């Protein structure tokens, strides 16, 4: 099983890392079993965030007894030093530890390095006090990620990377290599749009300085990635053709499901509704053709036009327009399913 050096942190991690966002959706005991199995099978890097409800608590519950043998990365959405320390204190308590290995600013639109009361100043102070070992940043905006790499003010950068990534996005890999910054790949499955995990696993494995984190909430998912780690899929011509076909199908503007458009005052489940056509073409449709889900999609008609989703989309998408297009397509699919049921 292959390990890698995470940039200048000199952290050595198994190249399959555990993304702990999804475990907030399962109960504590189930999460504990999956986390312990991951550790028992060699996974030593666990990524979470203060914003992931009880994810930190579940990691503390399951892995506090092996704390010295694992790497914990968590995140704060604080924009000032005071809030950062408040959130850091909470994370330390829930994770049952007295230090965080990598503490990351969570998707800031920009970073003020000079403000003595700002979040970055808080990171430096927390590191000086020994509360964190290394400082990082996560982002969905390429310009922010590239600026962070060039600045050399962060030890790690976390950014969405997968087999659908554009050549522009892939530039970040070489930039981080040049500055010896640890590069962590999130959204390796593109929020569920990628149907063939073996392909994106093989694609990312070709970059020796990239550490992918795989969002896991089921034991079967963990088993799949452990098998890939033991017997890595080969990036051969057949795999490359498959990737090219997927890229063509998902070319252009599409919602990545990052969730930064939330909350929606009309209660629209934007991260699902804005990409529903893609989801329904790439996964079983039955779960979407229910009265409950139809009610959620119909909320698009109640859009207030507040602009919050469009303003906060890190990809610059016209989210309201995407929602309207997906609703129109959904209505056609709903009508077709209704007619089919009457035959």
C-alpha cells in the first residue's frame, strides 16, 4: 500500500485518505465501526471540519485511543482571530485531542495576511502555541488557490481535483509541487457525478504530490477504496478513453454540489436540484420520482430572486437559471413516469 509525503509538512500518509463529511449522515456507532476499520487497514489521514455537524465528535469517539498514529485535518470558517480560537477550542474538545495536525481556513473568498485580528493571524498564533502543527486553506476558486500556493504562506492547499478537472485546474498540481506545498484533493468523485471510482482513482494516482480524500459513509465504499489501494487500477488507453467520454458528457457549466449556495430562503435543495438532470442520467432515477422529492423540486417555483446562491457560487454559475432548466426537465421526466405507470 502506497504512502506519500505531504509537501513540506513531511507528513507521511497512505495515499487513500478518509473524507469524514459523509459520516455526519450515519449514527455514532456505525461511523465508529467504519473509522476503526479504515485505521485498522492502514488509513491514517482523516479530514473533517467544524461545519460538518458531528463529524469531529465521531472521529474523537472512534479514534482518540490511536491519536498519535493518525493525522487529523479540520477546518474553520472563521474570518477573525477571536472566532477562530473559539472554533479551534470546540474542535479540540470534540476530537479529544490537544492539537490539530492541519488546521485549514474553510473556503475563504480572500485572505487578509496583514490584519492582526484576522483569521490568518489566528492560525499563526495557534501554531506558535502548539495547538496546531501546520496551517492550510481549502478553496473552490482556482485564483485563490493559486495565490495561496505562490504566497507560500500555507503548508497545505485543499482543492477539488478529479478526472473531470480542466487543464486550468490541473495547473495547481505543478504549482504546489514547485513550492513544496501539500496538495489535498477534495471532491474526487465530483459530488457523486463520477460513476466509475476506479477511473478517477487511477487518474489522481498519476500525480505523486496529490493526496485524495474519499468521502465515505458506507462500509462497502471503504472496502472498494481499500481494494483499489491494494490493487491500483491502471491508467491505460481504455481508461483514458473512458475519462475523455465522461469529460465530454460533463463539459460546460454544471453544479458541483459544493453547497456554498446554502441556505436557500425558499428551502430549495440547490446542491441536488441544480444538477438533477445529470444525476438522473447517471444513477437510478426511482429515488427522485417520489411525491416527497417532487415537492422539493416544486420549491424552485417559490424562488425569491434574492441572488444569494448566485453570489456565493465559487464557480460563478447562474444558479437560478440552472434550477429552472432542471425543473423543466424534471417535469418532463415526472410526466413520462406518470404515463408509464398508467399503461
